[in-house]
């Protein structure tokens, strides 16, 4: 049971780095460590966990089940990403957003989490080869069957958010109420078009990458990324993080933040979180387990 929250902004426990040690790049690889982290997280008054079907090669959800998340009384959210369309994945962990895969993906997650229902369920990204009507109709059926409470979306363009909401409204299907996206002091593009769209449709913004995938921690150097970080070329998504945060402009901004932080006796990470707390437009902050 969570204590009273000590923060003004709701905080969600991101489980992306949890899973089997046989999966490369994970930071938390024992159930004991998961339990210790959840104990600390809940002691600070927080009670929501975010995971995904594909995290940890499918093992993250299993680890959370082994940590008996449901007995802790926490809110659980998980996501389904159409990886067969974006990366050509095959096998049991390969999904599209066709109706059959949508159903299989959610039921696979429920089985791995050892439960029959979760609170938040996300479409983790678009499958632009599948008609939205097919996907959203199946999402609605799964909701009516009682498998989840809140329908959520992540990594969609603003025009897709609008189209999804309008289709759901027109067909009396469950509408999305949460959007999860990258947002921090260096990555503020959502403020231009996506945020007004979310506000128009009364969709909450759940922010991830508050420290810009570790860029806002003073550990990265221009043309010399830290070994073992998300920018390390050995990491599967390093190219994405380098393209998003590894430019000369980003390093110029980092140097300005470092200078200001030093004058105030703060770390760059503290400044990043302070900006999110006092100057951003997010509704909920997602922090990763490390």
C-alpha cells in the first residue's frame, strides 16, 4: 500500500529496464531488486507501474508478476507495439495491430502479468498498414469484455490522435484518455501541435525520458558517449537516442544548463526535474527503474 505522495506531479514507475539477465541492456535483473525498488517507490506515495509486452523480450511483465504487483495494490499499465511492421520481427513476440494480434497481444500480457484485468492498456505505436477502424473496434470489444479500464495511446502523430478519438466517438467505442510521449527540457516539440490536440480531446500527457535518456545527467561528452548508456552503439536503440539528443545543438544547450546548475549548487538532473515540475505542461511523470 502506497503512502501519501510527496510530489505535486503524479509519478509512474517505468519498468522498461527490468527483466531477464539473458536480455541485453537491462539494469534490473532479479525479482529481489524489483521488490526493493517497488517498496521504495510505494513508500514515497506512488502506486502506478508502466510496462509493455515487448519490454525485456517479454520478460518484464513476468518479473512484475513474480514481484506480486497485484497484491501490492498498484495500478498497472502495459502496451502493445506493432513490431512486425517496424522491425520485421517474427515469432510469438511479433505483433501487428490487426484485430487478431490486438487480442492476442493483450491476452499475452494478462497471462504474463498473471491477472485477468489491468487498468491502462496502450497502443504503443501506429501500424499504418492496418485500418484504424479494425484496430479500434477490437480494442473496444476487449474493453467490453472487461480486460482493461482505460484505453491509452503512445507515439502517434497529433493528426492520428484526432482521428482515433473521432472514430471512437463516432462509433461509441471507448476513447483514449492518456497519451504517453517523450518530453523534457530539450525535447519540447509536443508543445506546438500535439499538446493542443491532447487538451482539446481531454487526453492526459504522460511524459517519459525526463532526463533525455540520460543525456541530462552530465555523463555524456561531445563525440564521446558513455559506455553502457543508452547512447552506446551496443544498445539497440542508440541510433534513435543519438539522433534525438546527440546533436551539437543539444550539447550546446547541455553546457548552458551545466553552467547554470553549477552556480546554483545543483546537478543537471536536478535542474531537469525542476523544469518538469515548475515549467512544463505534463500531467504525469514516468521515471525508469535503474
